[in-house]
C-alpha cells in the first residue's frame, strides 16, 4: 500500500492570532495550492501587501509563488480579507 511521507513545511510567514486565523487549504483545478489566511484581528494586515495575513495565497505544490499571481514574486493571489474560510 501507499504511505504518507514525513510532513514538510511548504510556506512560512503566515501570522497567527487569537482570532481570525483563516486556515482553509485546497488544491484548485489548476493544480495550485490555495491557502486562506485571516488578518489575526489586525485589520491593517489585510491591506498590507507585504503581510500574508488576510489573504488568499496561491502557490505551486512546493510553496513557490504560482505563475499568474498579481506580483510574480509573491504568493498573494488576493488581499483585503478579514477571515477567509
């Protein structure tokens, strides 16, 4: 049978807070990994394009930014979200 391998981190830098942590992850039909993050209760982070909080992130399965993202060097697909589910 098949077994799962050891877990590995594919993306670092997603902040956490007491509230609004988001946390849903799923592969899309394009094969990219989509990650919903909350703004951790700090609304300003959702608009801060350098923060990964309050965003929908779109990355390759290895965690690198996906081709076609608004900023080719960033995993951010969309921003300004309070608590993506």
